[in-house]
């Protein structure tokens, strides 16, 4: 018992030393702290719509932030109830923002109906509900786009409709052109298109790799698109198989260079709403490369949150996976001085 107490005390000192929180319940909705969004989501669950409306108004034409807020508001409506959205719609029936969130909620409901399991473990009834809901979402997104023609968000979200319904190459190309005309470096849209190009959906490992490389090469500093090659690499080589990979696979000069480029990009992206998501990716790769102190520096910003972040979302036990990597990172930083 005394040994356990001593180890616990030592762990607490290490947490304090590296600015990490003691292990505690994890927020699986968000990738990092966002007090304003958290208050808004709490208000929505309680039936209040005005904080959500104000959130989008304040985002203005910061398209990355707008997309980020819409994503979380629509996900909350799909999973926690949409009474607040109905009240908003009644109060402002021609509001482009409520139309957009309703359309994106339909996309979320479609993926909820499908479930997160692989196609082989998904029933015909689930697929039928999935495709029906995506078909409805497509028209809802078109309506939202008509109400606010300069907004790229409806086109960004339609990528997930294209992925699920299997748009033809010409349809997908036209959709991508509509999106990039409005916001050429929108992070959420690029991540969605990377999924579309992946082998598990509508493309191949080569297509995904090439798409990610082009996006990262053409992107301005602070856009976070340099994380895409890391995502493409993980999904090609490590997704569902990372424990079987030799540690040196993560430590090639090519992969180290990709991580370093992404770190530089993150340092130029202060305030970007998707930065916490990127920090999870960086923390994981830095841990795998034995760069423990640099990994701790990333985890310090997002500790206590794991929402939808790679690689945790691919794990059977995402919270356990995060805690394991985070704890090993902490002890590695202490013991190995790297």
C-alpha cells in the first residue's frame, strides 16, 4: 500500500512538472478546451438557441471557425436532441444559419443511422436508412447554400454526402470546385476529401497520399493542412495495425520531416479552431518517434479532451488508448530526457 501511495505521489509530481492534469474523465466530444463552445452546447441541450445563433454571427466569415461550430452544433442536435433548433427555426424561419445547422444535422443523423462499424458488419436496413437520410441531406444543403451563396460550409459538409452516396468523379470534382472557390484552404473540407480519396471509401492509398501532399504544399502557414500527409500515412500503414508495426517505421527521415513541418504550421496557427485536433496527431507521432518532451508540449494544450481525434477514434477503447500514450509520454520525458 505504501508503495502504491509513493508511486501515486511521484506521478502527481510528474504531472505538475510537465503541466498535465491528473488522470480524470475525458471529454469525448471536443478535441481541446473551448469554454465558449462548451457553454453554447450546454445551453442548446437545455433548449436555448440564441447562444448558438450568436456564436455563428460572431464567427462571421472566418470559415474555419464557422465550419467548426456548425459541426459541433449539428452533432449535438443529432445526438442530444434538436428542440432548440426547432424553436430557432420557428423564430427565424429564413435564417441561413438555422437552415445550415438543420441540413448538417441531417448529415449527422445519416451517419448515426449507419453506425461506426465496417461495411461487412453493417446491416442492409442500416444502409437503407443511411442512404435515404443522405439523399435528404443533399437537398437540405443545397437549400442552405442558396440562402448564403458565399458560405463554403454547405459544400464542405456535402463531401460527406458524396462519400456515402458515391458521387461520380465529375460530380465530386464540381463539388470540390464550388468549395475551393469560396475557401481554398478550409481544413475540415480537406480532411473530408482526404477520407473520400482513401481506399476505404472511394479512392486508394495513392490518391489519398497525393491529395494530402498537394494540399500541404499549396497551403499558407497556419492553415494546418500540413497535418494531412500524417493522417494519410497513418490510415495507410497504422490504422487498426499500429501495435504490429516496428517502432522504427515511425522514425524514418521522411516521417520526421512531415512531423517537423506540421509543428511549424501549428506554431503559426494560434487561434485556429482545429488546432487542438492537430495537436493530438502531433502528440501521437512525436510519442512514436521517441520525442517525448515535444509530445508533452502538444498534449499539455489538449489534456482532458479526445473528441474525434486521430488516432484515438480508431481504437476500440479510445479513452484507454489516449491515457496509455499520454502516460508513457510523460514517463518517457522524465526518464529519457528527450
